[in-house]
């Protein structure tokens, strides 16, 4: 039974839920713990690494994209206590996100001749652009926007400037109680991604990949590196609890994270 969904996004980055609506969504999904892990952004309204809000435990987290040996991967930091160094890097990343979104918007408009209507703001990401494309006169739904225009191999794709794995891990390690590798089987080279867990605290074991996956490589990494199991729905919508930790796993996570 899932009691803790440790991978949730809000409107602070590219999710649909307002941060203040997370406790209600967690309760509706049958979970008593939710970690807000927005992309490259912290939640200003969360003043502590962990808080009880409307009967739900909210963990302050973050998802940070980094580059390791030519592959971009995502790190999840939990129990955030912001440092000046992390805050400065997040400011840089948000400026880069805005510049990137504006360039992608221009490329889509030049290619299609259709003007897009969306707000370019801190936290903006490709999901915002895909939703704008879906609303526009362009003959694309949300997924089609990625497949035909803004996906990694698409004609309107613009790469982001992200920190190295070493720098990103160090920034999170200084500011967070626990750093985990997100969705390890989503990468082009899962083995290389899992090898990085030798320098991490945890790995996202519970995750809805939308297909059958072989979790044996993840289990081997957990055993080899004494990793804490993390997990979550990676919710960008309003539904929490599709994946996450059971009670025993959450207690181990909370202990290793130093959360009280």
C-alpha cells in the first residue's frame, strides 16, 4: 500500500496542481505523505524540510537535471534546507529556462506560422509549450507536440544548460538530507545512470514507467550501494499515489533523510 508519494510537481514548475492544493490531492489519492519535487525550483511557502499541512506530511524536495558522461539525468533532493550556492544555481537555471522557452516558441512559430499563447515565467518548461501548441491552430495534441516539434530530436528543440553530475550532487548534498537518482530505467543508458548511485543516497525504485520493466538492475544497485528506496508518481497532473513507498520504506527513508 502506497503511503508516501515522493515525486510530485506543481505549478511552481510544470505541474497542474497549485502547491497549496497538494495536501488535498494527496488525501484524495490515499497517501499521507507527499514530496514536492519541482524542476530546478524550491517552494517559497515551505519554510522547513518537512511540514504537516492539513493532516498530510509535505516533504520539501527538488528535482535537478544534471549531465554525466554525455547523458542527462535527474536527481531528487529531499528535506531541503536552502544554501546560498544552491539558490544561486537555481537562479541561473531559471534564467536559462526562460531564454530556452522563448527560443523554442520562436522556432515553433517560424516553422508553423502559428502564434503561441503561453506565459514565459520562472519554472517554464516544455510541457507549458506543448499545452500551448495543443490549444493553438497547430494540428498537434500534447504528445504530438513533443513527437513532431519540441522533443529531443525535434526540429524546434533547444537544449538546456545544466550542471555536471558532480556539481549538482554536491549542491544537493549540502542542502538536502538525501539525494536519489530519479526513474533510473528511463534513460538511454540505464546502466551508466545506475553506476552513479555509488555516489548517491538512494534510487527511485517505485515508478510508473507505463510498461513492464526489469527492476533487477535497480535491485542490484540498491544492494551494492546500500541505497534508500524512494518512489513516486512523478505527478504532473492532479492524481497522486500511482507509485510510492509503503510504510516501512517511508520510515527508512525518513530516518536516512534526517527528518523529524
